[in-house]
C-alpha cells in the first residue's frame, strides 16, 4: 500500500468513525453491543471484534500503523457505507441497525 492509499484510507476512516475511543469502549462493554451483529459459533460478533480493533487504531500514532491496519480501516469504511445505505425507516434510536453501526465506531445519531 503506497502513501497515497494510506492517506486516503485514514482520511475516510476518520470521517466515518465518529465515536471517540473511550465512548466506543464504553459502548462495547454494553449488553446491546454484544448482542448486535452476526455471531459465528455463538462467540463474539465480527463487528464487536472490529470495534475493539478500531479503538486501538484511534489511539495509535500514524507512524505506528501497518498496512494491515490501513486495510482494516478500509474494511470499516466499506462496512459503514454499505450499512448506512440500508437505513430503516422511522426512529432508529434503539435498533439492531444502529447498534451494529456503533460496534463499527459510527453512531448515526451523533
């Protein structure tokens, strides 16, 4: 991944991830967070695991980030964009749709 791709990935990631690290950590510790998303074999959901990595990425210094970190940022950006396009009608305040997005670091009500 070249510097231009890293720069673009980081920019998009920081535009879409609108939760602060401490806010995301607090959310991830909630029952609503743990129950949102797809669970493989009864374990942790993909989004919940991603949320823990997003906290690490938000706290990391730019020079500490690897190509794998930037690839995860791209995955986060893709997920958030796809999920936002599926917004349900009505009040989304207490929906699995919002909770899933929040696991990925984006609160659509923020």
